[in-house]
């Protein structure tokens, strides 16, 4: 078997943030559908949550390079 095992590890680590981003935006769409007037109020929390979840994906790729 040839190749880098850290690439496989990052692929597995990217599953969690991918699911997290899907849950965040699904919850935002559902909240906006229920109360459209609160869309601008909750939109800032969506972007903050998105940034935090994506930071986990960036940490995963960084650790893949560090512990290579």
C-alpha cells in the first residue's frame, strides 16, 4: 500500500464538519421558514457557527501535515 495515510485521516476527519455545516444551514432554513421576520437576526449566528465548524476542518488538515 503506497500513499499518505494522513490524507485518509483527513478525509475521515472532514466528515464531521461536513455534517455540522449541513445541520447548521438546515436549522437556519427551518427557523427562517417558521419565522421569516427573524431571518436577519439569526443570520449572524449562522455565519459564526459556520466559521467555528470550518475551523475544525482546518485544524484537521493542519494536524495531518504536522503529524505526518
